[in-house]
């Protein structure tokens, strides 16, 4: 047993002894409720009107300084951290003895009056005290100093892997983390408000699907015992949402969890959140304008600005954004013209450019890999990359001016794609041929190629109006708005290897 583990066990032993002592003294260490009159931030913001007034607040003890017959502590609720001052002559013998059994990490409720200390700190003088929850496992030790008017925390819960595994501790000890997830919630709310105000209908489609589709990815597989069939966790919502457009809805969206059986890195987690939107009687030009409008609406709501800093880059979201063609920008950053090249030619250029490839990859996947390696890192300012090669987009409509391309765009910001949109393919004959091409790629070993969905083809045969669709990665958007380096920083509980 390590010395660190021995120390932890000793601290926990002492706290359990305090727990028993509390119960012997007639105190229930896990209360049922506490009625608050104010949040900590209310008192700090409205100090002038609350001076000498009675308040009731509750929160977790984050700092504690005992001085014989008095003590100072800081308690933290979701809004803010505030100092409290407790004196034996004010609360009485019984409550002061209770306070002696309080540890950092305990959750308490207090009643008292608001005042300022001689150093000018807004404080609550305690007149009543209740223990609401006894902490049995100590919080990580932190050290705080004031510098240039800001509180800087040292030695916080900083082990990245442990932060992701024990997000509850991360939230307690790192206030910035809590603020990231508040912004995440605000982002989703703003997006929903924007779409609802446009008159689009929020819907729900199946998570368990008999045939997965709508993206090029490997699925998670499960088994339904009663029906004795294999089912797949959805990799996208697309094909079900477009079935609803066939059915007569003219604008539908879904904010959902999708699942892809893929690797984990700074921008990928096997479980992630997407928003997909489909609008009838419009094309990808309409959707580009709508996307610009939506992102600027969200940024103003969440960050109150269209300019932000992401990982050292100053980014301006102000529209209009540049609109560049896939092949033009690929040639710009590689010096190679890929238009019209076949699989063998593209593979040869990839090797010349030192881009790792697999022999079973088709032309589309090769181009996508080269683009990711050689172009994406340069796309810092917001830009729409438009008009992708046909081979790369089996669900998009052929370009009206060039049958080798499709009407598709992807928005890039800070070197990564945060969305994907098409003029949707609504020709069932063309769609079936595209699926067959994908199935041929699967037969050659591409396990991310799309599968044939006969029911979706049948739906298209009933007739889908001209439609444009959009998918937005919520996690990546939140990364951008919160200056978070990793997707794990914006997912409460990211996928992790089992603990040893």
C-alpha cells in the first residue's frame, strides 16, 4: 500500500468516526432539505441592500480557518463562493460543537446576517447552522492566491484522466469546468430556440436501428432477445428524418446522441451529440446562409460576441464567411490538381505527399484523408468548403453544373469541421446505385462504407421534395465557444478505458 493511500484511508477513518459521533450527538448527517432565501451571488451582487439583513444560504465548505472560539469558512453553491464567520457566543455551545465536526467538503446550511469584514470581504455572520451532508472522502488539496485581482488556483484536481473519470470531483474543485458545461447547456438551448423560432419541428427518431445509415462509420451492435435480431446504435439520424420529409413535414430537426465505433482522440468520442435539420423545397445555398445565421445567433447568446480566441487563434465569426470549392482549396495547399483523377492516381499522389493510406480505400476516402492531413489545419477562420467529389458523398445530390461533384458543404473553424450539409439526393434510382457502389467498397474491405437500406429507397420512391439537410457536431461547437482543447472537456462523462 502506497503512503498516499495510507493517508487517504486514515483521513476517511477519522471522518467515519466523526459521522458516528454526529449520530451519537443526535445530529442526522444526511439531511432531507434546507430552505434557502438567497444564492451566494445574490448576496455579493446586492450587498448594499442586504447589509445587516438575514439570509439563509447553503453550499459546500471549500476552505476552513479555525481560531479557538471563532472560525472563518468559505462555502460554495452553484452561483458563487462566499465567506461565513461563526462565533461561539453567537450560535451557542451546541451549534459550535457541531461546527467542530465540520470538514472541508461537507455541505452545510446557515442562517445569518450580511456584513463586511475589516478587509472588505462580504461575509455572513452565522446565527444558525445545519449539517446537510457529511463528506467521507476528502477533496483534492488546492491552493489559491490573489494576483492582479484574480483568484488563481494551484494544485487543483489536475490529473486529466482522473478529471474525466471523476467528473463530480472535477466540477467541485475546478469552477471553470462547471462554467464550460453551463455554456454547453446554453448552446443547446440557443440552437433549439433559433430553430423553433424558424418554425422547424423538433422530433425523435430511433436510437436502435435494424439498418444503420446516414454516415460512413462502423456501428455498435447489440441483440434484441425477444425478436432475436441484431440491432445497431444509430450512427446518424439522417435517413429517418428524411423519411419524415417524405411523409409531409417541411422542416424537422433532432438533437440526439449518436454512436460510432471508432477511435478516441481530441475531436472524437464514440458517443457524441448531433443536431440534424432537414428543410423541404430548399438547397445547400439556403442552408449555408441559415448556418451562418444560426452560429452567429448562438455565439451572441452564449458569449455575447462574434470574436473569440480558440487555442491561441483569434477567430471572427462575423458573416459572410468565405466559400471555397473542395478541389480548389485542395490544390492550394498540396500543389496538386486532383480533379478527375482515378483511385490509382490519387493513391500515388497521397504516397508522394506522405499521407498514410490503406490499399482498400476508394477515391473518395483517399481524397478525404489527404484533405484532412494537408488542408484542414489551415482552415482557421470560418469557411465553407463546397462542392465535394461524388465518390465522397453517397447521400448528396449531384451538382447541377458538374455531375462529378455533389452539392455539399462543410463549415470549418479553427482547423476542424463542425458541420456537414447537402442538397439531398431525392432520386431513388440514383440513390440505389450509390448504395450499390458503397456495398462494393464494403466487399473490398472498407468497413465504414454505407449499407443498402431498401426501406429508405422505398420511401424515396413515394417522392421526397427538393430538400436540404444539415448536421452540426454540438460537442465541437461547444469546444469552440469555450476554448476547450479536447472533446472530453465538453462531455460530462467521456468514454474511458476501465479502471485497473
